[in-house]
């Protein structure tokens, strides 16, 4: 019968392990920490997710800019009549002569024979000025008119100042580079017929309508 030492030798006791048995502590590989293993798995999973997201983004259809002239797309000053009709419906005109001269109207007021919500002037198939009428012929608050008018500005328009017209009404001046490149130079004049910066637009609010057009003489 073999006699085994009791208690068994501690792994750290070199004397007890000199003749075999449990190897010295320095020869025992420390166990791999679980935390490191989980970290490696997490990194691999995140890498896989990023690859999948990248592949999906490459294969998904990309949003395309709307057709047209960028800042002058939609029912804005400088846009085509077709752009306006797509947004506000078919243009009308009381007479063919007015239509030939570029006077067009959108959204006939309810119960009115010759009164429309929007009256525009078009030159070379481009809308150059807008008169927005209140169908109820009520006093539209200036803040409401200004907020509404902004929808009809070219997308690149920036406010450039304020002045007053001959009636003492405040006129807000805007400027659009895209419009300046598109419309003829003669469109941009002040009330004395003098040239102003290309792309200049003016907005004025009267009692029952507002007006937006090129130049500084609304």
C-alpha cells in the first residue's frame, strides 16, 4: 500500500513537488480571463453589424434631387409655368390676349367669376412676379403674409434689407443668385428705372394682398 502525504502538498510548495506530483506554480498556465474572451466576441459582432449596414446602404436606392433648376424648382419666383401648375393646378386667364401677355391666374376664389387667389406674370415661360389675393378680401396679418410668402422665394434667397415704397409701406428686399443668373438684367430696376443688383426681389404687404417680384419697386 502506497503512503500518500496528508494533507496533500500545496502547489506553491516546491519541496513537496520536487519529486513529481503537482508541478510548480510557474509551470501552470494561468486561466484565460472570461472578460477578454467576451470582449473579442463583442468586437467581432460589432464588425459584422457594420459590414451589413454598409452593404444595405450601398444597395438601397439613393434619394435623388427634384428635377428642375434647384433653387428655382416648384411654385417659386423664377420657376416655369409647368412647375406652378404641378403644385397649384392649371393656370387660367380671362382672355387669350392676357394669357399671351403672360398674365396667368391660379385657384379661382369660391363664387368669384374673375378673382383668383394667385395672379402671376410670366416672361419666357418663367413666373417673375406674384400677387397673392385674400379671397375674403379681409385684412391679412403681416406676419401671416410674410410666412406664406417665404414659400414662393427661390430656395437660395437671402434677406438683403428693408425700405419703404411711395405709399410709405415697408418693403422687404431679398436676393437670389439663381434668379439673377436666370432673368434678364432689365427685370431688376428701382422706381426710377435705375438698375439694382441682379437677383433682387421685393415683398410688400398691402391690406388685402401681398406682392413679390424682381427689383425694388413693388
